[in-house]
C-alpha cells in the first residue's frame, strides 16, 4: 500500500515515464495481491469474486499512471513541435 501511495504521489507531482510505469505496475500488483486488506465488498460477481473498497485504490492509481503518461507524451510532442 505504501508503494502504491508513494508512486502515485511522485507521478502526480513530477510526472515522468518512469513514475507512470512504476505507478501502473504498483496498481496492478495492488489489485492482484491486496487480499488481506480487501475491505467491504461493493459489488459481487459471484461468491468468490467481487469489487472491494481496496480495489478502488488500484483503479485510482492506474488512472493516475495513465494521466502521468499522457502528460509526459503531450509535453514531448509540444517540445518536438517547437523545434
């Protein structure tokens, strides 16, 4: 969880390709390995699977990674168009 928060904060404050990739990897890892911290089930797919409160953190972090990636790409494109 700490890795997820740190990489998300870095990606928000100083977006780079590395921070976006690190945040994306941390988000996917969180979704796969957050078992002990699942929390309340918000939506149940079946008896064993569903969307939990903890899963929302992973989705938000993945959105932050995508936002960071887009910001880096647009900054590169604007720098290339000026040259």
